[in-house]
């Protein structure tokens, strides 16, 4: 398995993973809108953002996540890494790919010098919470969101 930045050609596969976490969505059925194109281009051009994919030897996208590196004055001025949009193909779950994806992302953040990795997860995703806890993440804070 290879973890690397997503290419533009893989954008439909990433969007397919994000479209429905409980089903395998055919990337050919995904409509790549101008907004998605713009967002992907912005992520790819920003040195503080990475859209990463986990691919098999045949180039099939098995998982993805986005890391945003956030500078801050806390933690001695060190960056923190925010992980979002974590997905593994529904038909490939349970075999350790999610653990591999997350462990590699944490290693990537550590090597960059980040002092902390943080993530949020919908309160209804209790299985995901158990998974993140098994990786050493703790539910230390409550998060709040304000839709705009």
C-alpha cells in the first residue's frame, strides 16, 4: 500500500469515498463540480494542506484523508495536524487499512514536527470513536460547529 498526495485524476475516487461511507460508490458516477475542482486545486496548492490517498499496487484508491497543518502559539509554537475526511472503501474495511492509513498520517505529522494530531468525528459514529480510541486518541474536548 502506498500513501501519497491525491492526483487530480483520483478526485472522482476520493469523492466516491466521501459520498457514502457505507457503500462502494463507482467513481464514474460522481459528478465533479467546479466547486470540487476549485477545492481540490486549493488543497493541492497549499503547503499546509494534503489530500492523501491510500492506493494498492494496481492504483486503486482504498482510502483517503485530509491533513491540515495549523500553526499556533500553543504547544510552544509548534504546528498541529487536523485530520478530516477519513474514509476506507466499504468493501475493504476490517482488514487493518484504516489503522495503516491513520498510523501513516500520524507519522507524517510527527515527521513534520507537529506537536499534536487532532480530529473530529460525528457523535453518531460510535464505531469510529472506538477505532480512534484504539489508536490512542482521547475524547478530551467537545467540539462546536456553526453552519454558515
